[in-house]
C-alpha cells in the first residue's frame, strides 16, 4: 500500500469529474520546506512563524525574519506560502516576552491580541513578510481573529507598514493577499462580516473545535468531547466555506482535520478549496480526492449533514470511504 501511495506524491489533485483542490503543507521552520517538496504539496497553507520566536533568547530582528520568509517563498517559486503572524500565548510561551501567568491561557492574552498590544513586534513582522513578498507568492494570515473590528485594525496597521515601505522605495507585492484564520466560533458565525475585509479564510479546526465544544485540546480527560466531526463543527465549517464562495473568495483549512482521511470526502463535498496539513499526510488525502467525483462528495456531505452525532458521522464516512478506495 505504501508503494501505491507514493504515486500520489507528484500528481495534480483532481476529482474524477475534474474539480481541482489544492493540497498544502504546514511548516514551522524554513527547513521544513524539504518535506513539502518530498510529499508534493502544491503550496504552504500554514507557516507557523512562532517557532522563529521560540528558538532564540530574544526577539528575532526584522532582518532575521526576512531571511527566513524569503528563503521559503523563493524555494516555493510561484506556489502560495501563507505566512501566519505570531501566534503565541495559549500553550506556547516565550520567556523573554514576560507574558503574564493566566488562569485560562487559551482564553487570554494570545496571538493577535498580543500583537495589538506590542505593535512594534507586529510591525516588524509585517515588514519582514512584505519585503519577502517581492521574492515569491507570500500571503499574510492573522490568527485568533474574534471579530471584524480586529481585522480592520490589523489591516490598518498593515497599510501603515506598506506606506512606509513605499516611501522608502523598498519593494514588496502591493497586491499581497491577506486572510484570517477562522478558529474562534464568533468569527465562524460572523464570516459574512469578516469576508468583506479579507481575500481568504483558513479554518483552524484545532482551536475551533476546542472553543466550540469547550473542551481543551490538550486535556486527555475531555478528549472524548473534543471531536471535529461534531455536527456543530460541520455546520460552522460549511457556513464559512459557503460565505466565502458567495463573495467569490476561497477557504482553506489548516487544522489537523484537513489531513484526516475520514473527513476528506466530506470537506471536498462542502467545497473546501485548499487542505493544508503535515506534509506526510498529503499522498493519502490526494489518493482519496482523486478517487471520487465532486458530485458524489457533495451527496455524501448532504447525507452527513443530516446525522446527529460524531459517532454516526464517522461510521457513515468510514463506510463511504471503503466503497471508494
Ligand atoms: C488551528 O488552531 O487549527 C491551527 C492550525 O493553529 P494552531 O494549531 O497553531 O493553533
Ligand atoms: Mg490555532
């Protein structure tokens, strides 16, 4: 079976009736690009930049960040690289930032919330990403967005950084695409408001699942509740995809769910445009997508949306998958 899968490392992702979706890789450090190539990713759907900040004893300078982002986008050529701005807090600490100890770190001072407080850090990262955008297909993505005002605020800061680069004749892609992670239920519910301010969405099911079900993603005691097949999650995901499409924009997914073979046909049927995952998961997901038609996937998705529990949904998808593979 392993040998069989390897043929899916280097072919296009296309359903039997010709729908193309993009399979991307998630990376944390520039050297991870090697596995993105090894497994035939069509882009990078999530570059988790916090590792650049965690592996040093002090803030990485704009220059250090620029070198890292540039090396990735250059290696990827015309393929898209979605660079996520800093997502620390929660389970990820950075000693030199002296972050406060909190009762509920996952509900606290995290990601974009820190960036609005530390505009210096945010601006230097945005400058580095913009400068790298002159060398490849870089995109910007904000994490942990809870409401549209935050997107407007982040975009206003981005505009300031762009103006500054323009004034100083520093090259960047002025049409760089900007998106947000949909990983907080309030954002998934108000996708219609947020989509007007961005070019794309990427659904972060790891956080979206924990926040929707109020079950900590790190806590084994509530592991049985934490399940992305829950009907609430499927409804939120579908709403986000439909909303972006009704505005002519695209939605990807970069949480673990995007690399789950059992979820693949259903997500395809919902119209998901891009699946980004740990690179080694790509061949399997490509095999599944290339073995089904989009119209059948849509039917399977409709069936699943009628079911009422994660167990039923998983059992149903298991059966459908076994008919296809
Ligand atoms: C997510 O929340 O699904 C996600 C991709 O972000 P992270 O796992 O880095 O929080
Ligand atoms: Mg997240």
